[in-house]
């Protein structure tokens, strides 16, 4: 994944922006593996259990979805996109 945001269209026809995010790993309270996650859209930081984050990811308060499998993404308005957008299945 590159450091540049990527715009793509999903099967539902909506446009999404994909951005990389940063994490920090540490052993949390009671020995649980914990990640410190930073949202690339709004800068919010929160702590999540690794087992929970690895499943379906976590949704930030700004609406972005963060996942271990694909970075962070959220819907964008079509009026803010000027270039042709590739369609990504699934």
C-alpha cells in the first residue's frame, strides 16, 4: 500500500477513499495483546485488543473503517472526485 490516498468504487456504486494508518503494539493490562491505532482521516487514537481488531476491524467516530487486511477507508462525495475511478470487486 502506498502513502497516497486511493479512490475506488465498490460493487455498491459508492466511492471510497483508502489510506494507510499507523499502529503501535504493546502488551496491555492483564496480558492482552493490544494495538494503539491512529485514524488517518481525523487523527483519533484509541486502544483495541488485537483479537478484536483482526476480526472485522473497528469503525472510527469519523466514519472510517480500519482493518488489518486493507488499511482505512471511508465514503467520499462524488463531487470531490475529478479523475476516473477504478471499480474494486467485493
